[in-house]
């Protein structure tokens, strides 16, 4: 193994640990939601289950055995509200590119509005008069108290301490991750 290989393997392991922390944080928040607001949790999942992205995510989650990644190993501390907000905001900012592709494919022509390629904005950049991604997507903030988020304290779900409820092998973790994500996102959508 070369030093470059060792660095590459370390980066892959580091990213895997980061993904595990994120998924466990969302699942704990989802489990807390399911415990404290079971009707709301059931409604959110029932509304989402027919959606193709939910189904594709569930398939990928199961096929890749993400549960094993989340449950194997030592317990992890959850992300703080600030860390979770940064991570999900970065991902949401990329959502503008995906929305642009959907708009292009959903128009009359498969390539979009029929403008010549030279007149079309570069892929990933907002069209001339289009709002920036930060104007289209909601600002994300998690946790009940903005002061806590500023100070970087972990989310307090009132259950299982600052880390939230414990995750077990009997939990259906995909639904809990989805609930954790939807709960945080839903609180910050414009009315």
C-alpha cells in the first residue's frame, strides 16, 4: 500500500463515519417524533410512501444495508443543531441543480425552453432572472431554541438525554431517518 492509498482509505473511512453520525442523528430525531407525536409521524410516512424518491431511498437503504452501518460500532454523539443545519443546508443548496433539471425535462422540449445551448445558462447556475438557491429553499435551523443552536448544543428530544432515544435493531431505521429529516425541514418551510 502506498501513502496515497492510506490517505484515500482514511478519507473514505472518515466520510463513512460522518455519514453514520448524520444518519443516526436524523433517526434519533425521527424516533423522538414517532414517540411524542405518533399521529403526525404516521401521517407524514403515509403521505410519502407512494412517492418514487421515498421508494428508491428505501430500496437503496435496504440493499446497501445501511442499518448495519448505523448500528454497528460504538455509539455516536449526535450532530449539534449548528452542524446539522450546515450539513443539510449544503445539500439543499445543491437541490437547485436538481430542480433545474426537472424543470427542463418537464417542459415541452426535453432540453428545456428550446433556447440554443449558447443562450442557456451553464448547468448548475441559476437562469438570469431565477432566484438564487438560498431564496428558493427554506433556511434550516433545528432545535427548539435559537440560542441553543447558536451555542452549538445538541438537540434535546426529551428522551434518552441529549443524544435522543437509543436506536435498536428492531427499529425500521429508514423511516426514522426520513421522519427526522421531514420534521426538521417541515418546521422551516415558508407558510
